[in-house]
């Protein structure tokens, strides 16, 4: 069920919330965790119960093998301690072998459901073969619960895991606010919260904050994101069917999707954090005004923060990060380190693209972001000697890079790059993406409208009208000029009545939109 559906808001959430805190009030703490786990599994199976066994298999396998990894690690440690005296028992499988088995299992499971049809289709295209597609439906949340457990297994291998309570582990993986589309959780920040008895007491402040965030997220999704979706879907549908739009409609299409994705994902993140707070569980922040970024690196520090954290900890740093200490003794370490850092950045960006989905569009999107990361890092390398020679030594406080013009230029380049690359991210096929780009860059040129009524009439291809342009303007203003939800949350105590009033207003507005909506669109990240 969707967070924005009536059945979730007025049935599932109140029942789960009330039963959970009633059990805790009676000091049935273990039962309350079991109840929340059961509710999360019900939430997952409500979409399609056929994939519940897959989720349970994944949880069971990873929990069991994590125990084997820890036991093997313990035996290997004892073997080293008793090695001099000939004592100790050697494990049948080393913890490294067990980790490899676990990683292969998880990655094969993910690849089969997410990428198998893409591999078959690519093979047919390259070798002119005629293998039938399997038409496998992607299980909801498989990318998220898979990498969450991969991180847990690696931390078991590294000796970081301190707790393996099976019920807490199951809830850590399945907790319904994050299960379908993140944030990607880390056991170190979540397992202690599930075990802490202080979190079992109903906290009215957390409940108020949670409801406030949930209302903001619901408004972003239902009122803003779904409004942009109409024009984005119409435009992309046209170009995917071979049509090339005029330049005005093309840019409105791309910007509509850019803002749809922003408010859709931002809304989901707000709702997820808000739901967690209602249960006294603090989920990690996953979204921090990414369209305010002044460079591509800054963008990835703000967009899908927990995915970036995972890739940094479990891919970028193991590859060498920006230190590459394995080559520290090399005579040309400085140059080699820079080259390897560029390689590591590109690999991480590329993997991020492939993780989001199976298709050439995602590969192109990841590749373009990888190249942008390289370009920005090379630019910083070029500036280093200049900074060392002039700026730092002369203590220049107002260099060109600190001027408003430079920052606006950086934002303009970054935002437009992001907007253009989202075209490949969204389009169902590469041909559709190229058709939209042809329209955006003037293959089908029309004079830019100079009057308002002319502007709206130029959008008839994508079902646009005057309100479309107003929404685009509001999208820019909200993204660039307003505080984000977490910044507003910090001021909640000072203006509790004002914020509560606006939250109630946004909730009522969202409910009205839901009432008149013809359908209830899913969150975009549910597809990843």
C-alpha cells in the first residue's frame, strides 16, 4: 500500500501505532517488536504476496550465514591465539569464504530479478539471437533490502556487529517506513533503537514532529509531484513514440520530470522519517536540498545520502578512496593517487546508475555522472597549485570563487547538467531520450513565446497550460529559496502552533487532491 493512500493513513497506520504502544505500555516489549515486524511484512505483502517468501528467504539466509561468519571468525581468532601451543579448531569454511558465498547469493538474487531480462535483450541485440524474455516482475524493495543486508554481512566479517537478535534483525530489514524505497539503514544506528526500552514509551513530541513531517511529505507527493507527473508523462510518452517536440515543450517536459522526481523522492523521505519518529525511531536523513548544489560532488552529498554513504563505505574506500595507500611507496604516488581516485569516483558513479535500474538509459546516466565527477575533480586538481601559490599565501578572502557570480554560474551549470541527464534516467528507451534532447536543443525550433497566452498554447503537445508555467516557477522557488523539511523541523519548538496550522492545511489539501484524483501514482523510487 502507498503512504499516500486512504487505507494506509486511516487504517493501517492507526492500528499498527495503537497496538504497538499498547503492548509496550503493558511491558510486552518483545511482543511489540514481533507485532511491528508482522505489520511490516503485511505492508510488504499487500502489494503482492507472491514475493513475501523471497523476502523471508533473503532475511533467513543472511541471518543464518552471518552467524556462521561470526563463528568462523571466532574460531580463526582462537586458532591464532593457540597456534604456538598447537591448540584451536580450524573452521570448515573460513569467514572470507562464507562472506563470498553470501555476497554471491545476494547479488545473484538481485541480478536475476532486476537484470535478467536486460541481459537477455542485450544478448539478442548484440548477437542477433532470439532468446525469449522471462518477463520477470521486479519484487518491491529488492535493491534496498539486499544492500542493507550486504552491509550487515560485511560488518560481521569486519567484526563490527555487536548484536544479532533475530527479531530485531528482521525488523531492521523490514521496518515498513524504509522497506520499499529507503533510506538504506545501517545496523549500528538501528538495532540499538529497537532494543532501547526508552523508545517504547509514547513520546508526544516525536509524534507531533512525525505527523508534521508526514504532512509535508504527503503534500509534496500528492499536490506537487503528481501535478508535474502529468506533463512529464505526456511529454516522455510522445518522444518515446517517435515524436520530436518543439523546444518549449521539450524543456518543460524535462523540467517537469526534474521537479517531479525531486518532490516525489523528497516527499517519500519526509514521510519515511516522519513515520519512524512516530514510533520513536530516528531514520537517517536521505535528502538535503540537492538542487542547491554548486557542483556534481555536492549534489551527491545531498541526493540519496544513504546510498552515497553505502557506496562510499563498501565500494569507494575499499577501492582505495582518495588515498590509495597500497601505492604509498611508489615514486609517482601523487600522480598515481590522483589517477586512481578518478577511477574510483567513476566506478562508484557508474555502479550507482546500474543499481537504479536495468537499461541502457541508466548505464548512460551513470556514465555521464561518472564523467562529471571526473571533470569536477580534475578541475579541483588544476586549481590546487593556484590556491597554494596565490590564494592561501596571500590570504585572499574574496577570491573569484567566492563571488556571487561564480556561485550562480556553478549552480547554473550543475542544475542544467542534472536536468539533462535525468532525461536518460526517465526515458523508457534511448531513442526517446535522444528525441527529447533534439527538441530541447533546437532540432524542431520555434520562436520562444513572448506573451503568456502564446507560452501556454505552445505546450498543447504535453497537455500543458498556464498552470504548468506557474508550477515550474514555484518549483524553482521552493527548491532554491525555501528551507528544507529538516531545517524547518529544527525550528518546530519555537513556532509549534504556526507550523502545526500549516501542516494541517497541507494535509487537508493533500486529502482533497487524493479525493479527486483519478488514480494514485506510486513513488518513483518504488521501481528501483
